[in-house]
C-alpha cells in the first residue's frame, strides 16, 4: 500500500478484543483500571490510525501503543467482507462499528459519521 492508495484516514482508537498489555499485571490503580476497562468494553482501546484503501479498512497502532500492548493489535478488513457500518454514540467522539464476516470492529474517532459514509461508498 502506498499513500496514493489511501482514500481516507483518521487518528483513532480501535477496540481490540484480544489485546493484552503488561501494564494489566501492575498492582494498584493502573493495572486495576486496565482490567476494569477490559471487562466494561470487552477488550482494550488501542490508539493508532485507521485507513481506508480501495481494497481494505485497516488499523495500525501508533508507536506508544506498540510499546504498551503485547503482540500486534493491527486489523485488516477486506472491503468485500463488510456487511454493515453503523455510527454509535460516544462521550467525546463517536464510534464507527463495522460488521464484517470476522465479527464487529469498532473505531472511535473524530468525524465518525463522515468516515462511516466514506467506508460505505468504498465498500459498495
């Protein structure tokens, strides 16, 4: 993928169900907060960038989140696999929920409704 292939992009947090962080094992507030967040949301919100290309919707963690999470929490969803795109409410930013053959991917970002529309157009 080259930058010419990118049709739209957003700084975003992605809800990654199987994301893990070594910080969860810390005693006290930090570890407890991460464990409560995982329980409440069904995963961890990972910061990074979500990009839309003619072939896929992808998420890659930013540098800080690569350091804070084990493994690779990247996501790649082929546009042909997308079944539905919804915009869910959020406190400061809204959430783009993408239902696809592999489940539901959620991305919290600014201008979520516009980004959801761009995904709908690209996915056909």
